[in-house]
C-alpha cells in the first residue's frame, strides 16, 4: 500500500496494516514536516521555516521566555533586606572611622537607598534637604566631574601637527579610501576641518592696513575657544547656543568689543572671567593657567591648525544663530544676542583670513610670549591684582575691528 501524504493537522492512526501518514510543511509546502511549533502547533520542516512561519508567533514566544527569566532574577524582599543591611553596616563602619571626615556627605537616607535598590529613578526632588545640600556641594567641589571620562583635546594629538591646507587656506581634497584603510588612518575625526572655500585676501575685506594688535586678539579668542571645549568635553554640538554664549562671556574681543593691547592684558581678562563666580567652581586659577598652556600649544601648531580652530569656532557661532531663531525668547533679548553673534562671526572670519597671510615663524614667537607670561600670571593670581580691562573694553566699544569698503 502506498504511503499517504496529508496536509491536515489531524493526526492519523497508524497500524501494521495502515502505514503512518506524513504531513506536509505548512510553510514551504514542499517538504515533510518533522516538528511542531510549541506555541501555535503549526507543522514545519526546518529552522528556516520555523522562523518565517509567523514572525509574531516567534517573537512573542521569545519575549515570554525572556520575561520569565527576568522575573526569576528579580530580588525578593529578603534579598533586598539583606542588601540594605549590608549598606547600613558599611556606612556605620565608615562613619566610625576618624580618618575620614567627609564620609557623612556620602550617606543616603533609607528611602533613597530602597528606591535605588528597587530599580527606580532618583531625581533631585526625591532627596531630602540635607541630601540636596550635599549634592550641591559635590557639584561645586567638582567631585561629580570625576565620574566623566576626560576628553583628550584635538590640539594635543600628534596628528594635529600634520594638518595641511592648500595655498588658499581651504581644506585639501581627500582621496577616496576603503573603510578598512579609513579605520587604520592616523588622522582622527575629532580634528576640525578647515574652510571649504578659499579664504579671500585681506585687501578685499578692509581698505587700510590690519591692526597690529590682531595677534593679541587671537590669543584672547584661542583662550575662549579652549575654555569652552574643555567645559563641554569637546562636544559643543550638543549645545551650540550655550557654547557660543560661553565664548562671548570669556572673550574680551568677541563678547565686549574690547581691544587688549598686550598678551598679558588679554590673558588677565580671560583669567578674571575664569575665576569669576560664574565659572569659579570649574577649577579657578589652576584651570585657567592650564588653559594658558592650551593656548601656547595651539599657537605652536602653526597656521593650518589655527585656521581649523577658527573655522570650528565659526561653525559653532553659525549653529548658535540657527538655534537662537528656533528658541522662544523676548524679541529685544533675541535681537541683542543675534547682533552679538553676528559681529563675533565676522570677527572670527576676519581673524581667520589674517592668520592665513601671516608668516610661519610668527606663531612660534607668539607661543613663546604666551608661555613666558604664565609665571607672572601666577603671581598676579596669588595677589588678586589682575590688570583691569573693562575700561579698555568700554572705551573701544562701538569701534569696528573690521572696516568694510
């Protein structure tokens, strides 16, 4: 008797006189089925047909298995209670240690610990008044910043010394490389790109000779750029408007229309802002002096690196202008900020064109001057006698740094 082929789900009764019937796979309809889906009882012949017989069925089946496993991993009340006792015991032992005077600042209330153990989110409103004070003290002292992985500035990378631009100050055309070659490239993506278009000559921007103080103004701008990227951990794109406002608050040239006449005066103004109440918690004078080293390092890289830096700063300001348009602010306030950003963008672009026309040896000399000022700036900071530049900024306010033809 020939073997019977069935396509029905109903099982057949086999006997010596009636050979077993075989079912066709419900998915491909080509092979005999050998398995049954544990969820919907559909017959299938292979793993491929099992995966494709019903995506919703397989996903729900896997989801249920995962949920069951996670449910078994959830701690019960006894486990939570033991963990809470361990935490309390550790805190009590640390509080009894006379060598640690700040350990009390690390303790949390039982309610907060229980919420953390249960997997819930804790926000500032969940903290008690004392816990809020401890949290604010931790922010002011910079303890929370230790939890963030420090950013490696692009101007300290070896590849920053090999930046190349064409003779017009624009970026070079990069050859097409394979993904494997690109991954092994020594040129990191963190280094900002130069201008896309050639930079115009200064004679096309102004009708007179450029100011001899532009080198001093460049020091001011470089400091404000390094300051902003340091506190934003290199990611100004996450808050372009906020980053640009930080630049304007630090830079005397971009934010106050000031014209510092010496490198020391420019750096002293920047250090004053760094040590002001608004930024004092970041690091104060030590942080500012480290930024002076950043300025010297960036200047020592030469013209191409400075152009890339200024181009990155210009992109930041342009992005800030776009964000300002989308934000809902008072028209007077928005108009004032828009005017400051527009003027700052023009100044940065003008300085960029000026940098392109300067001789190569001028940057090492300027970097040496900045480095030599650091020791005297340390003495100024210790005596709190930074030379005041607000008067200079007020006297020069309204004077255009760029005279248009």
